[in-house]
């Protein structure tokens, strides 16, 4: 999704920096996230990249600063009120002809079973989970893991881009996520969870029709 020869990439909602770690040939790699703990991990893991605690809806970078912007597994976490601002900022710092890469959960028949969205969709079940796991969520109760459709992503882009690649997959992703949750709650060996994560990653790449897909991967280019 990132073309050979790309010189600058910004990863908005970078987490632990895994995306930028996979792009060692890019000269300028910048990751931003609101979670300071994750940024600390990213800085240690990818010292050659720049990581900052910054809100994706208020980026302190000049217009057209990057050739590629990444919103990977981000839009489902920011809440409806913030989606437009985050996408607008991503496009603002993107150079004309540059690429925006978006990945997010796609709304499908099993979306309600996504355990990452239980905080919002099934509050009682989420409360039971928290009572067992402890800790507290980092975001408000109404901000969960909300799936989007291709048309909703298109609406956020407001006709300013041209789609160059669209992949819909992950037919049973929410079901696999529940298996992972059970493995976590029953404290199964890490090797089990790692193996399931590998299976889940491949499953999200399985092509699916729009009505059955639960994973969206989309690459667009900013119109000149």
C-alpha cells in the first residue's frame, strides 16, 4: 500500500509503532497518538522514527507535509464527533497525489459480536469483563470499536480523493476475536494467542462480499 520510493509517512493513531517499523526504507517516519504509554513503547521499539503525543484532529504539521498518511484501525475508536476532523487533518498534511491508507472494521452480520465493541454495545457484558480483568477503559463508554461501511468512509473523504485500492475481507473476524477473548480470560499460554492472532490476520485478508465483510482496507490518492 506504500509505494516504493516513498520518502515521508505519518501514522495517525500509531499505537506501538508497528506500521512505521515495517517501513525502514522511508526517510521521514512520524507517528502520533493520544496514548502516552503507547508512544513510549513506540519510541523504544523504533528509535529511527519520530513519535509524539498528539491528537490526530489537531496536527501541528504544515499543509502537504507527507507523501503518505495512515489511519490504521483508528476511525472506529475516535467517536462520531471526531471522525471528520481526523480525516480532514490527514488530508490536509498530505501532498497532492499522496496516498491515504485507511483500515477499519467493516459493518457486517456479526459486527455486534465484536468484543472490542462490547463497552458500547453490551455494557453489562463489558462490566462483567472488567470485574474479572480489572483496570478501566481509556475512552468514554460511548466510544467503542464502531464498524464503518465503505460509503461512510467515502462520506468522510468528501469527494477529495480517488480510490486506487479497496479490499473487503474478514468474514468471521468478530467470532475469532471472541475466541481470543476466551483465551485471555482463561489465561491460556501466549503461544495459543499468538497462533490465533496469525490466523486472524490471514482471515482478514480473505476476500468477502460487502454484505459479509468485517474488515476494510482502502487506499486513496488525494486529488491535485
